């Protein structure tokens, strides 16, 4: 119940058109100025913010700089002739940014290609390739189709209100073994083959001493490098959610040169094992845990307000510090879920017209502005899509040798700005500001009560001087 109903107001906000002129942008920091109608509350009342509605279309990519990066290291391989040779390597590798259409198969195949690209960069004599399998069975049969996950597509035969729903595109049936093969575990094997520069040339996968790490080390805890000669890692490189996306082990400690360590001492995010049944140039990577089913790591976004006074675990509030179970003050105002409608359009939407699960009290007596920002579950800003992230067809033309000036107008590129300032990464929401009575104790002076005059004597209420008490007592006895 609102105690001061006449002062309650609903505020409607849309952050388009570079709303953050106060130094932010359309989602990462924007300021609301109540110049004409500020909110005030005396000592007897408090102000309260209640979220009633929020919507932000997912115009950014599910796989982005916060969850697509791994560290990979390998040893130098020195050999003669046509045998496998390679230089030492220690760098960060990244999966292509984009949406993977809820397909762990595509996501893990992209990981296989990314690792293979790294191997081919460090190999100086020979080459590497990969397939999505664990290798052949003892009878020589391929296992390439067994980690396949059920694919889904739009059901075009559905009628209202089910139009746009998704349905399996694979046919399930037949013998028990074929059905069992389609059980979705979302765990994968990637099979790598490395060879020298000539058929039959000597190659040993173990010689790479390959280490792959999904680092999750807060920058405020330790600033790391990508290796002995690499520059300092960026915050997103060393504190990344790739372990959650790819089903890897989270690595929270930095090893300067893990490939030089004995195998038992290397911190690995995935199992990496040489296949001794082959010629020696084969190895298998196996994920530790299931891959994220929706191929994203952002089931919620968090709306924060600098005047909010709530609490949260440190892991949600501060990406810069060591994460523990400590509960600390938080500026989080609302937790907004990811929503997929029947047409498969994705947004972050909160409809709270009938209730008030998200609110905060404001202790300030006077509010003439509020500052908001939207973050992920680690307190990081939402990653906008850069104009330099050009379409795949343009990438293919560039890779073939076509100059970029034949594809992209350089004048437009200079004025394109960013998605969160001049583009379509923005939000709209509504919140209510109301005033409520504060429970205040009466201000009682803790001192003796004022004196009163009786018989030319100064007496205090409830306290009778001893001499007067004796006179009154004597008169009672006589009477």
C-alpha cells in the first residue's frame, strides 16, 4: 500500500538516440534527469522504486568476447626431413562471434576448426585436420555420427496458435541402437590428425604437449599475460565464460608455461589424449561437461541503478575481484529473463504490471536524477556488435584476395559509430516511484524531568525530597 498516493508516478523510458549524453550510451550507462519534477521525502518517509516493465531486443550476439576465448599453448617440435615440425605457441584463440542457432554441433565444430587453425599456424612442416568423432572403433568403423545432437527447425505445418514452433528435423525410429545414438548428451569428442610434409612422415601428437585452458581469473585478482612474450591479457581474455559455453573445466590459476610441465601438473579444461592405436599423429579432445544447450551464457541481464540499495553475491556484482560466497552491497534493481516467443524472436523482457518482485528503497531525501546501466551476470557491460564484424560473404571475398575497398565504403565505416550509441542496441522500460511512511521512534529526551515548586521547595515529579517525606509521614501517623 502506498502511503502518499498523490505523489506516486510511473516513469516511462526509451534509451534510443544516444540517450547516454552524460558520458554513457544507450545501455551501458544512461542518466535520467528530473529537472522539472524531482522527488522529495522528509525524515518521516522514504522513496521506493518498483520495476513494472522492461524490454530489450537481443540484437547482440550470443557468442561474443565474454565467452568465446580460450588460452592454448604447445611446445616446439624439432625434427629432420619431412617429419612433423612446429614452433612453440602460447596465445588466446577465439571462436567466431555470432549466434549458433541453438546447435551445440555447430559450436563444437567451430571449436575444432579454431584449434586446427592454431595448430597449422605453429606447424612449420606438415599440417593438421580434425573430424567430429572419437576415432574409429576396433573394427575400423567411424564414430563420426554418434555425438550428433538432435536438430530443430520451424514447424511450417503448425496452425495458430502453434505457428512458428520448433520441431525435430531428424527422423527418429528404427532399431534400438539408432535411437540410442540420438540421445542428446551434449558432450563431444574432436579428433585431430597431424602429419609431416610427406605421406608417411613421422608425427607424434604428444610432442605438442597441447594445453587448452578456459581462464576465469578476475583482473582485480591478478593481471596475466598470454605467455612469456605475449602482451597483457584483456579483461575478457583472462576472465571468460568459455568454460560455461563449451563444457570445460574453469581454470582459476595462471600457469606461465603449462606445456613445459609434466602432464599431471597441467591445468586443462578438456581431456587431451594421444590415440596410440594409430600412427601416432592422432589425438582426441573430450569435453568435461555438457555444452550449453542454448549456445549462450546469458539467461538474464541485470538492470542496475546507482541509487539502489540491495545485496548480492560478489560474483554477480564485481567482475574485477576474486569471487566468493560473500554477500556485498549491490546496485542491482532487477533481474530480467531471456524470452523466446513463438516466432523464435529473442528479447530480455520483464512484465510485472500486477506485482512487485523487484524494488529498492532510496534513503536520499531528494532525487533529481537516476543513473542506470545494464550488465551481464558478472557485472560486465553488454557486448555491442562492431561494424567491423562484416558478413560471412564479405569475409570470404576478402580471404580470396579482394580488397576491402571493393566491399566496404571507407567513408561509411568512419561514421558508423557503435551499436550502443547510434545503432539498435537500446532498451525501454517503466518503473514506479512512490513514497512510504518511515517507522520513526519519538524523539524522547533522556534527561530528568523539569522541577516543580511546592512549599517554596523545588521538587521533581515522582521524587519527593527526604525532609518533606518525613513531615508527611509524621502527619499521617498523628492523624
